[in-house]
């Protein structure tokens, strides 16, 4: 019996990136057909599932840049999907909440979006989805923990460049 080939980290990174690009394209195409961009959708979805949040809280949950988030909030408010209200504990801060129109819209879009993503991933059975979820979470948490730590290789390269 032949031993499986060792897959190195660079190769795995390429496969992961290509997979993400393909799945993300399905997601973005679906949202575009619903008349929404991904940034607006993730902000609305956070409010749908978490309730009223500050702009900063939404940014932290959906990993958006400050400028993108502010533009999204302005667009969503203009469309009548969200409203700003003063935070109870800090009157200077504003909470964002869905309007009835926003709640109805995002619920409809979310339900369809979830079905489209399920269809895109139907190649995986439930056990494989659970396994993939666990592995991706494990890898993501580990990579998050080391991203702030200087790597020995980077240190050697920097040191060699300074003294070479």
C-alpha cells in the first residue's frame, strides 16, 4: 500500500486560498443578486443574530476596516435598514439596530444565502463538515497566536540584512 504524500504548508495554503476564493465568490455572487454587498450583509447579519451593537462591536465580529464599516452603516441607514440610537450607559456612543424593514430584508436574504452556501458545500457530509470546522478553527487559533510572535527565520533574515 502506498503511503500518502506529505502535503507541505505552502501547498496547503494555496489549496486553502483557492477554496476560500471559490466559496467566497459563490457567497458574493448570491448577495449581489439579492442587491447587497458582502460588507452590508455581514453588518446586518451581526445585528440580526446579536441584537443592537456599536459600530466597533460589529467591526470586531465581522473583521471589517473602520472606513468600510462607516460606509456600510451610512448606506444601510440611508436604505432604512438600520437606525442609530444612543447607548444607555454612554450617551455619546451610538448603538445600531435593525429597523423592521431591515430585519425582514436580512432575514430573507440570510435564509436564501444559507441555502446557497449549503448547496455549495453539499460535497461534504456532516462528519466532514464537523472535521473541517474543527481543523480550520484549530489552525486559525494557532496562526492567530503566532502572528504577533517574531519567527526565528524572520529574525535571522533581518539580522543578516543589517549585518551583511
